[in-house]
């Protein structure tokens, strides 16, 4: 069992972090790609996630450079710089502001946790997520944010399931 409570759901995401996620999702939609990033929060309040950081989606760049090796575009999935993300995880832990939620958007298909999402978060379909995080999926339909859903790992069916979260002031 994990010692980080946010992996069970019940995360409280600040309105300012949600505003940043929604801004990033709308802007990424305009570029025809998924937004992605993470939300961190104080270790002293384990269920509060109050600072969103946007990561660059590299999928379109990889596709442009080598469309044969990378046939999908940023509209269909996200690709991040793993080293940048690993450094953010380490820094968050070291500074008492751990990363708690990974977020990404879906374009014109709803807020669900896809098979591709699950494979990305388990490094190809492993027995558990690579990181102890909750996962927020934001739906962007015709350029407007229409839904947010949070997902966490459930070890008994070995899959991601929807979990509750709340938006809080701040």
C-alpha cells in the first residue's frame, strides 16, 4: 500500500491550478495537440494540489522529424521529456511540494482513461503505475473545456478507475 494518500483519490485541486490546466488545454487544442503537465502541492496537506505546471507535448515534433517511426500526432497522444518530468518529481519531493497529479487533455473524445493512457502510465502495461500519482483527464470539445475526470490505480483489477476530486478556492 502506498504512503501517499493522493493515489486513492479525494484530491482537492485549487481553482488557480484548474484555471492553468484549462488554459493549457484550450491553447493545446488550438495547436491540435493534447496538453499535459502536473499539479503539485504541499506535503503538509497531502490531498491539496495547488500548483499546475505545463509540460511540452513533443508528439508533433517527433512526428514531423520521423513520421514513419512516430505515425501518431499530438492530437492522438502526448509525449513528454521523461528527464524533465523525473527532475520535477525529485525536486517536488525534496522541497516539500510533491507532484500529486499528472494531467492531460483529450480532443473531441471526452474525459476518459484510454488504453494508451494506461500504457503510458505503466510504461507499456506493467503491473502498476510507474509513478505514485493521480491522473486528471480534461475533455476539450470544439475548443472548450467540457469535463474533468480523475483516475487512480486500483490494484485488485489492475486498472485505472475513476475517483472523486474537488475544486477548492485558491
